[in-house]
C-alpha cells in the first residue's frame, strides 16, 4: 500500500510553486487589461470628437439654408437664407 501524504504537506510544497507562477501571470493579465481599457477610452474619445466635428459641420451647413421636405419624404434644401436680415419696415405694401 502506498504511503498516504497528508493534504497539508502537499499544500506546503505546492503553495510556493503556485505563488511563483501565479503572481507574474496575474500581474501580466492585470497590466494587459489596464492597457486595453486605456486604449478603448482613447478610441472612444477620438470617435466622440469625430462625431462632434461632424455635427458642427452639418450644423454650419444647415445654418445657411432652409429645409423643406422632398417628394420621397426626406429633407432637401429648398432655398438659401438671406445673408442679412431684412429690416422690419422695408416690406412691400
């Protein structure tokens, strides 16, 4: 019959080995995860800035034209707005 080794003796031998292997492994996993989070945040910020730039461009373009619905149900530019406002008393009678 083989000798029985108590579990605590196995733990005493395996624990230091596991510590030497697990600590660098976990450190690498955490380091990689933090790096990924930083990169994802950077990409999300750049995408948000791109959308804000696009929205600003569209707003600037729309600021110079009146919008009217087209026959397909979409929106089309009907006519440009006047560059200067018309004075209140200059209308025709």
